[in-house]
């Protein structure tokens, strides 16, 4: 009898189909779920990484610069973000106003010629600083590096006190070729900010650890700075200190107005067409400038006339309204001493007193006391100045080309914006 191989019946086959389909479906679902789980895991990892990266960027750079604080700019720059001045904020981007007008201050020589002459005459060592009373083409505020030196070091009373044993020279960057050459020889980099302790002959008295951009490259803190400055001063015997020092004038009257605005001070301007008469008038003003009542509270300048200056009798939010009918150019230029309140940029100023040469002995002291009492120190930030400057067409021209790469780039960008805006007007 022939054996017949068993075969699946249609009913059996139909019964097996669902099992096979379910098995395949289950396998597919399992694989899909595994793939989906991997994808979601990777997605979550990427999301966390992006979030952490963003937080890290904020913490390391943006947050430090935007939030400010004592170490904001420095921390942001070091940890990967740009941070710091001039775009990231930081303590040096805002000018604050002291509570009273009685705070002690350093009276700076504003030219290398007069400062070095005074150091050699008195045999005093030199506290040397440079800075630009402008940033990115906008005047009225010291450059960030200089502002940081002031706020962190030079406003401390103990440093102001020990500075009396020194001739203090603070040069304005990018204004004099001979001064730039001196800085380059001293530092090797004629940038806008430099700092040094020098001998009476203008040679380094302390070794700098770095580029010579600030006191932190010489001193651990302000107490260390006072200690070492006292040690340097002790090496020299001061001479001819009874003689009144020369008037610490700026390089020009126009620059003096910008410096006064950056320092939040009135400008005292000696005007006389004859050089000998101007020198005699300066000597009288110098006696007041170096007295306890006025030392460190005014900026000084001299001029044969006032042709380079713009004066106004009206102000608008602290800025001179130089386009109004109140603006006058070239007021009476008889031999006299003018006390001028600079506008927010130092581009113009308001004359608050004009003392003729014949009345200086009897009236100037009272006029300076009044100006110091009534002077209101404006609070201004760098961003505020930039906005106002662009709206008013302010651009500060330097005496010599700007050598700092970043400053030159920032000036060029601002100038492009300014030119583009002028075309639309």
C-alpha cells in the first residue's frame, strides 16, 4: 500500500497564517521600537549637549560680559566668550558720579614734555599712564582699559596719597607722534593704554610682567602697589619742591575739552594771543591748580584763541545743542581765563565764567570754587554715548593715526554707520 505524505489542509494553513504574520509583525515592531529608542536617546543627548553648550557659553562668556561685575569682562574673555568691554559691558563701561565733590584725586600732567621736565626738576619718580578719552570714534569717556585702571586702582585714597611723592603723567593716546614714540620705546606696543612706574629720567623703575597694560602686571593688589611705590620714592631725594609746578595743560584746547568730559570735570582754559602773556597767566593759574582746594578737580588747557572750540548756552540731556541758535563760535578772545562745562562728548562746552587777565588775582579763585561747587558730574554709559553720537553725528578725530588694531576696526565700523546715516538725511 502506498504511503501518502501528509499535507496541510487549507484549514490548517489558514490557521498557521495569523501566527506567522503576528511573529513578523512582532519582530518588526520590536526592531522599530529599538531603533526609535536609540533615536530618542541620541536626540535627548544632542538636546542636552546643546543646552549645556548654550549654558556653558552663557556662563563662560556672554553672562560674564553682559552681567558685568568686577570680573565680568575678564572672566568672559578668558573662558571662551568675548565678554568685557566695549561690547560686553563690565564695570569700566559706565562712568559713575561720586557722592560729593570733596573726594581726593590725582592731578595729572597731560603732556610728556611738562611731566618729564617736572620729574627731572624735582627728582621725583613718575607714575605713568596713557589712555584715550574716546572709544570707537566717540569721545567723552576714557577707553575701557584706562577706565579699568582708574576704577580698580587709582581711585583708592591710599594710592592717591602715595602718588603725592610722584610726578603723575597721564598722556592722551594717538595725539602726538613724539609721545607715541616714547610709549613704543617704553613698551614696544604703542596701544591706547599703558602703565608704568618710571625713574625721574623716564626709565622703568619696576619690571613689568607682561605688556605693561595695567597695575596688575606690577602689583598683587592696591596694598602691594602702595608698598612698592613707597619703596621707589624712598630711593630719591626730592628737590625744588617749594616752587610751584607748571600748569598741567593738555596738548590742545580741543583735546582738553574731550579729556574734561571723560574726567567729569570743568575745563580751565588760559587764553592769550601772545606767548609771554600766556605763560604769565598760566603761572597764576598754576598756583591755584596745585593748591589743596583745586588739585585734581579741573582739567587745564591753553590757547592763543578759541577758534577750534564750539560754545553753547543750551544743553540737551547733558549734550551741547550745537545745532541751535544758542551756539556761538569764537567768543571774545581777550586775554582771559575761561571756565567751561563740557558737554557729554566734550565736543562743545558752556562758558560758566570768563575772568579777564587783570582780574585773575582777585576773581579766579572764587570763580573756580563756584564752578567746583556747582559742577554736576554726569552719569553716562558707553552704549548711551554710541547711540547719542550716531544721532548727532559725533566723530572724534585723533591727532595721529590709531595704531591699536581693534580700536582702528571699531572706529572704521562706526564711521561707516555714521556716513550711511548722513546719506539718508
